[in-house]
């Protein structure tokens, strides 16, 4: 479980950077193709590993794994957006979405 969570968190962090480095650092503003080519394969392997694990622990349910991925994404993205883009995760809308994500995770793990 820990390895799958780490793989997912790393994959999500890499996706965030792949999409947003152009806004974080001027150097990458016109280098989106470089980011695509260098980060896509590591992201794919990290997500494949964690996806396979979550499907297997969910008795083969891809829907459960999908909701777990969705719920976990709300823990990675707000932190990265706050740290790198100075966008606050403490608005009412973001707080409610994060709460809903926690509820989704609890439903997937407990039911």
C-alpha cells in the first residue's frame, strides 16, 4: 500500500510539474514538448503501478480505483499549487472539494 501511494503521489507531482512548469519557470515557457517527452514515460509507469495495486485491492473494480485516484489528487494538487503558484487551497470552494474527496476516499475504503 505504501509503495502504491508513493508511486501515485510522485506521478501526480510530475503531472503537476509537466503541466505547470511553463508558469513556474520562464525557462520552460516554450519547452512544453521537452516536458512531454521527458516526463510522460515515468508518469505512466508510476500511475500504472499504483492503478494496478488499487484495482487489485478493490477486488478488480476499476471504478473504485478511479475514485481513489480522484480523491488522492485533491491532496497533491492543492499543496503543489500553493507552493509553486501561490494559489491558496483555503478558499471555500477548494475546502469543500477537498472534503468531498475525503468522503469519496472513505466510501471507497470502508464500503
